[in-house]
């Protein structure tokens, strides 16, 4: 089977490409390299000893996208491509709406034209906004607190309308919790441009001396140690969740929604302490004020994905920290 990955050279897409190739799928990637590097293609090929077909196209370019479908018989699409920085989305909302929404609309138009009916979409736990209770189930109400989150919410709604009008389509909305970690080879991982906004990449840079110390945003939350709690999931577990979703779509389920998380919440201090065990205590930190818009606790119920996809996360917190440190040391 030939799977098209949009944004396939990015952090989650590249790990998914490896899992797909290892499982015997063929992979075609479309990525405009706005937040990734062409070297990732070689790394995927080195890890798997297989080739991928790559197009440096922007999904907003409809004619180019059609070329990809003309040249390849695509069986299913996993749609990772998108801009994802919350803070930047507040400053540049139109860029986010234009990139994320137009890309998706082009993609489903072309899929319909070429009769490609199975689509997996990268959504996010951000669509739950401030959930009233934990864990979060898929039928909880959705809302958004920033333009990035709204693009995810709008795309979910667009895909629901599209599937209603085109019931032959099968669409999986995968709501990721907090992806962290790296490939065990040390070749693939998360390497954001500039100063990282998210916790794990920031910790990783401190651990190799590229940043001085971590600021922990808030120690007065209503949690066991006062710091924010999240559901961190190893990116390889997440990648495998996409294979499970593709298998599900072959049963013609229509539109389905799954949380991809572990169901376990760790605090910022849990993360720092676990990471310090791997790297010999190199992560210094200080407490700083809360980050505006942050919530105290967020973790998934991963039960539905387990029951219906037979998927669950297996990597430990130690795996998440060790692989991150290994990747960071390898990519100085
Ligand atoms: P990433 O930035 O590493 O990967 C996204 C890729 O899409 C990049 O390689 C980028 O160059 C490409 N891209 C962006 N716009 C494009 C366009 N118009 N045309 C072609 N390529 C384009 O991000 P990631 O962490 O791998 O995330 C993948 C998806 O998962 C995104 O949609 C993101 O919003 C979603 N998601 C990520 C997280 C997370 O914490 N990493 C959490 C929840 C959801
Ligand atoms: C972020 C995104 C969210 C996305 C989610 C999925 C933001 C504001 N939100 O959520 O839209 O769905 O990733 O991956 O980017 N922290 C620190 N110091 C830091 C960085 C973070 O203490 O330098 C804390 C935060 O306050 C939070 C935790 O670490 O408690 C995790 O933060 P982060 O990695 O940014 O993820 P989220 O805020 O959960």
C-alpha cells in the first residue's frame, strides 16, 4: 500500500514514515520544508534501508498537489502538514488560517477527484480547551483558546461536514496529547528552530548547555507539586497509532475520533527529575510566573483507542527522556 504523508519530514511525520516503511508500506511525502530539513529524508532512508518518494511542494498549490496524485497511486493519506506554534499563531492568525485550512481543503478536494478515500488527520488535545474533568474522553465538548487551536477545531468541523456529504470517505481524527521523545537511532527527533516553546525541547537544550536554565511556568497549580501536569507520549508510540488508525479505516467506519495519549499525567517537576536521571543532573531550573493560557492538568482517556484500534502506548517516561537526550547529543 502506498501512503501519502503530508508534512512527512516533520517531527511526527518522520517517525511515522519509519514505522510505515518497517511495516512494509510504501511512502510518498509532500513537504514544503517550512519547518523541516531535507536531510530528514536521508535519515529515514538510512534507518529503514528503504526509499521514499519526496515532493517539495506546498499543499496550498493545488496543481502541484494534483501532480503527486497523477504520478502515484495513493491508497491513503496521513495529513500532518501544518503550522503548530501557539504563540506565533496569536501574532500571525491569518498565516495560520491560510496555511492550515487551505492546505486541508486542497488535499480533500484532490483526494475526492482521485478517488482516495481514507484520511488520517493530526488533531490535538488543544481542541478540548479547558476540560471540566480528567481524564478527557473523545465525547467531551470542544473549544479553542488561540488561532492554532481554532485551525484544528475548524478542520475537524470541515472534515465532519465533508464526510457527511461524501459518506464513502473514512476519516480518523487523531487528537494527540503531548508528543515527546525521539527515534532510538538518535537520527530523528524534535529540533525546533529558535528558542523552544515546549517543555521537552527546552529541557533538552538546557541539558547540553545550549540554554542556561529552564523556567518552570507556575508552581502554584492545583497539582501534587504545584507544577502543570500533562500526558506526555513517546513519538514512536504515537507513530504506531497512525498505523492502527489506517487499519481501522479499511473497515469503512466513516469518521472516527481517537485520543492518542497514555492516560498518565506527569508534572513538570516529574519530567525534569526523570530527565536529570538520564543526563546526570544537568537540567537546572527556576520557578517563574504561570504562562498565560496554560491549564493545570490535562490527560487523556486512551481507552477508546485501545478498544477499537488495539493500540496503546508502551514506552516509559525513562524511554522518553533517554531518547530525547540521545538525539540532542547527536544533533549539536
Ligand atoms: P512539524 O512542524 O515538525 O511538521 C509539520 C510539517 O509540515 C513540517 O515538516 C512542515 O515543513 C510541513 N508543512 C507545513 N505547512 C505545509 C504546507 N503548506 N505544505 C507542505 N508542507 C507543510 O510538526 P509536528 O510536531 O510533526 O506535527 C505534525 C502535526 O501534528 C501538525 O499538524 C501539528 O499541528 C499536529 N500536532 C502536533 C503536536 C506536537 O506537540 N508536536 C501536538 C498535537 C498536534
Ligand atoms: C502545547 C501547546 C498545545 C498543544 C500541545 C501538544 C502551547 C501553549 N500549547 O501544550 O496547543 O496541543 O503542546 O503538544 O504551546 N513549561 C514550562 N517551561 C517551559 C515550557 C513549558 O514550565 O519552558 C510547562 C508548561 O507550563 C506546561 C508543560 O510544561 O505545564 C508542558 O508545556 P508544553 O510542552 O508547552 O505543552 P502544552 O502547554 O501542554
